[in-house]
């Protein structure tokens, strides 16, 4: 289940980066400037942040499978339109629709991991979920470069249409419903229209072990999603600090990725395929980081549990302890990665500024991908830990803040580089990343107290209602 959900999550970053090598051909064919064609990346990111607010709330209430079906239908329809469009306005609008369809899969992958994993093993599974998603930025530009150079930019969108249709099949046939609001602990079968081929096999296992049955759950009809539930996550002080900090890290990283095609073409005179190959460096580093950071998170979680005399597998007891330092267990791994990542992007900007031999920027891209992706994975896991009752909504809140700030970054990064140069732009980004380190340290220090006060307020509110 995790692997199916994880590879579904690659559609959003894959659809974004496969488009990068076609930016220049599209600008020339549609007769628009580089700034206008870059705007299609900005709007993609805006809807990449907005759409999961609806999909996350919908999936937490009505199930993961219906949410996947909605995402892929919208996604494939948008790709068909993009392959057939002939003007800039249609390109801009349909890229927004494409983003709306694909972006929900990222929040859904995190939600599925939360459905089927326990806190002491969640880091490892979140690592796999993020590693698969990072294949998008890795292989997207390569495939986009090949298709754009040899078949034309329209082939990119026909490829995405076919890819989406083919991948929907294993979700329909082999992916069981996991949302706890629908199936409880997995012992209750969903409605027939929400079942896959595996459900009869699961039911046989349940029938053989009646003790696994959970109390009956009322049938859950489809509901119109309430995106306001996503904004409620920002009202929690601890979550807000984590979301804003991770958003600045993501914005700097994504802004850097968006300017790479024009910078590599200008500085090193690379073609579309060669530019796509350059993205391999950050993608490989990011995939490795997601796997390694996940295991480090689990190891650090067990270390903190032992310090408190607890068994890390005793999930109920750990969840009942509001003083358990889940923030420290996660962020102690993330903070060093952020600091090193800031140093790497600083070095990358200046080697690009002085046009050092191509191997230099690629080496720094690898370490940027490694450090920042590791930090993203950890902070995403922590947000899900803080909201176990609505993981898709919490993940959607993180996606929203990161993508909206990332959209702003992609809009200003090219003019900023043209005005002050790549070196000073990277210096500014590195400085912003370091500024938010104290905020994460504050979460480590005062986060457990914030959670305890939140739980006391909820408890007193329930008592008054009772």
C-alpha cells in the first residue's frame, strides 16, 4: 500500500519538472517572454498548494480511494487539453487544472503512511513515501528533455496522459481503503463501490480471526470537502512555526530548481536533454536523504523512548504522554541538515556566478538535494505526528504553505538573479534558511508544553459539553 501510494505521489513533482526542458521551446512557439512562461510554473505551484486543502479534507472524511479517483480523472483531462492547446492563455489555465489533479496525491501518500504505520516506524515509511515522490524531480527533466528534443513539447503531455491512465489501474484493482474514518483499524469493509480486488481476501483473514474485528462504524457517504479545516492547522502555534520554516526551505529550493534551465543554458550552453540530466544530481541526493533520514528518525525516536523508560512499540502509552519529546526526536535530525544545506546553496550560487567547471555545481546540487529533502521529510513526518486524527489535512496544510511560498519564489528568482546575480541571490536564500533555525529550536524547547496546554483545553471543552 505504501509503495502504490508513494509512486502515485511522484505525479505532482514529475508533472512540474518534466515541463522545465520545454520552457524555451514553448516560449518561442507561443511568442511569449521568459517571465510569462515562468508564470506557468508559479501558477502551477499556487494550485499545488490550494488543491490538497480540498482533497485532504475529502479523503479524511470519505476515504483515500475516492480521492485518488478524483485526482487522476482531473489530471488526465488536463493533460489531454494541454497536448491540444495552441495559445498561452489555455496553457496557463490548463496547467492550473493539471496541478489541481496531481497535487493531492502527495498529501494522500502521507495520509496512507499515517493510516498503516506506528510512530516508532513512521520515519522509515515516510522516507519511502518521499523517496518515491522525489523520483519526479530526478527523472522528470530527463524524460521531458528527450520528448521535447525529439518529439516536440506536445509529446510531454500525451506521455503524462498515458502514464496517469496506466497507473490508475493498480490503485483501482489492488489498493484497499485505509482511511480510519471509513474502515476503522482495517477490520470493517468499505461500501462495495469503494472496494478493490483485495478486499474479499482481507475479509477471509478477518473471518478467520474474529478478534481483529472493530466496533461497527456508521456508513460514510461522500461529502463535499471543507478546505477551512486545513487553515485550522495554522492556528496551532507549534504547527505554524514548523510549517512556515519548512515553507521557506522549500521556497528557496524550488526557486533554485526553476532557474536552473536558464542558468545552465546561459552559463554552459546546454541543450534540453543535457539540462534534464543535470537535475539527476539533486534528485539522487534527495532520494538517498529520504531513506536515510527516515531511519535516523526512527532510531532517534527509540532513543528518546528508552530515556523515558518506555517501549517504543507501546503506541498507546506514548500517545498518552503529552510530555513525550516528539519534536526533539524529529528535529534533532533536521536541524543539522538545514545548516549544511544553507552552506551548500551558498557555495552553489558562487560557483555558478564564477562559471566554474560544470562538475562543481553538480556536486553542490547533490548535497543541496540531500540536505533539504532530508529536512522536508522530517518536518512532514512531525506535522503528521502532531495531527494523527487528520493526517491528510495536516499534510495538505504543509503542502499549501510550501507551494504558495514556492510560487512566490519562482516568480521573483529570475528577476532577482538578473538584478544582483546568482551569487548574491543564493546568499540571500541561505541567510533566510539560517534565520528560521531558532524557530525550530524553539519548537524543540517549548513544543511539548504547547501540546500539553492544547490537550488540556480540549479536555476541559469536552467536559463542559458533557
